[in-house]
């Protein structure tokens, strides 16, 4: 049977059942965000498990300051264990890597977005960008025991592949997870009326961000 | 959870014993401890990462539920491997009785057991992935994405743990020696000091050192 043999659907024929429309997510409330700042487990869920609700916050421009604070706290605190595994005096380096690079590149994202006509406020952009370091920090929190185990069981001096090499891979995975989460938020934020130019700006901005991040990794001694 | 954990540990011990019998009673007896220790170490090291990945994929699973799900994977794999233990034990004893005291059937035995572990792992992975899909709010694709991430993490950490806890069974040439309980980061035959180097060398296939096996 070829395509030509298949009769065209008649206008009166019932259309195939379509997937029910996804329920619109509610924005995160300031009270929920404040509660997550008091409970680290809730903070994990806020950062990792609610991209559609975060997108609703971006659309409605609500709870911006609280969200930005929560993300900065998450990006700082949850990155500490991984830094401690690298060395006691490196506890701040992972937060500096992800959050520092984001902060350095934040003005460019905001200015370029506004310049091409994206109608978002500075806090919305800050929250969106802060998803990257916050999610990456969460992943490094999960990877910290893995790195500690690798460090305890591997030689670092003479080995072709050392635990520091594997640390770079884990940090890259965490970064990819953070960038992936940013794009999921954008994907869910269908209500943003200027989403297309924002997507274009973000694509270009990632180049700048990654360049700065690699330089930051060099400066912090996190690359071999 | 306690029941599935115990079954996983006993299953691993039984399989480990059969595997170690290819070399000597010493290795077989040590494997009774080493194989369960391998599972416990891997799960302890990966626990937080498994949970973070599950949260990131919107699974809705709590920390406890994640550990339960992963131990069910271990449980199924260990049970399947334990069922192969009589066959492995038989082959191990035959190999031991007939080997040349040098390399013997080491490579074939290793390949067969790696194949067995892979088949059991994939079967457990497919079944538990399906159960995860049914019991949680995950879509099928996301349930398998989650199980794949867990598997990758487990392989990466479990591989290094296994390398560190060597030897599980060795060349017949080393029979009669009493190696340390764990060889740790001591170089293997090709000089790899960790699992990832060993994988790299398996892919690149560098020649064995000329002094080997007389140097071992």
C-alpha cells in the first residue's frame, strides 16, 4: 500500500483523540520560597522539581526577589561540600565557579535581552540565569560523595586519569544539568510574549557564559 | 527494603564465592565479604547523587524511595547472578583442575562472567524501569532516563570500587600467593591504577609489558 492508496480524511470524520491540555502551573508563592529557605530539603525541590512553576513566576514576574535570594543561597550552600572534597580551603571555589560566572555575565544577558525587545525585568532575568548555578550546585552536592570516594581510591600523581580529571567531568555534567533546567523553564514559559528573541539572546549568551566559566575554572585552579 | 537488601547481599556473596573458586579457596572465601561490600560501598557513595538525579527528573520520589528502588535493582541483579552460581562454580572448578598454571582459561572465564553480569543487569534494569514507570508519576521515557542515569552512575562508581577491591579472581599463575585483601591503586598487568585507566587501556589495547607475566 502506498501513500496514494490512503484515502484523505473526510472533514466529518472524527479526529484522533488528542492529549488533554496540561494544567497551568501556579507560580511559586513567596511564603513557599521563604519556607524553602528554612528547610534545605524544600530548597532542593524548589530548585530541581518545579520548572513549570518557576516558568509561571517568570511569566507573571512574581516573587522575584525571594526566588533570586533562594537560588543564590542554593548555589552557594550546596556547592560547599564538593569544594571541601577538593581541599579544605577550596570550599568556596565551586560556588565562585558557577555563581561567579553567572553574576559576571548577568548584565550582558539583561542588556542584550532588553536591546532586542524582550520585555522582562532585571529580577526575572536574574532568576532565570540563577537557575544554572543553583541546579549545578545541587548536582555537585550529589556528586560530592562520589568525588570523595574517587579521591580516596585513586592515585593523583602518576595516573593517566586522576580523580581531578574525573572531577572536571562531574562539574561539566552539573553544568549541563543547570543549562538544561534553564531551557526547560524557557520551554514552559509559553506566556512570555517575547520568548523568541529571548531564546536567540540566550543562545548567544551561552557562548559568553561558557567562555567566562572556563576562564574562571582556570583562575580557580579547577582545570588541569 | 531490609529483605531486598539482605537478599541482594546474600546473592552477591554466593556469586562472588563461585567466581573466586576459579582461583583458590582463599579468593572464594574473601569474595563472600567483598561482593556484598562492593554493593554496599557503591550504594553508599551514590545515594545522594541518585536522589538528586531523581529530583531533577521530577520523579516525586523521596530519598528513601530512591534507595528502595535502586536496591530492588541490586536485588534482582544479585538474585539472577546467584541463580548462575552453581554453573559458575562448576566451570570454575573444572577450569582450576585443568588449567596450565599460567593463564589457563582466565580470559574466557572473565568474558563469560562479564557477559553474565551484563545480561543480569540489563534484565533487572528493564524490569525495574518498567515498575518505576508504573508506580510513580513518571512517563515511560522519563522512567527509563532516570534508570539510565542511575545505571551510569552505578557503573562509574561500582567499576572503581571493584577495581579497588581487586582481586576477585586472578591468573592461575598467582595461585598460592596471599595478596592483600584489596589491591587498591596498585597497577594492574598493563599499569592501570584505576578503573577508568583500565577501560581506556581496554579500548586502546596497549601491549603487555615484556617482563610480564614473569614479573608478577
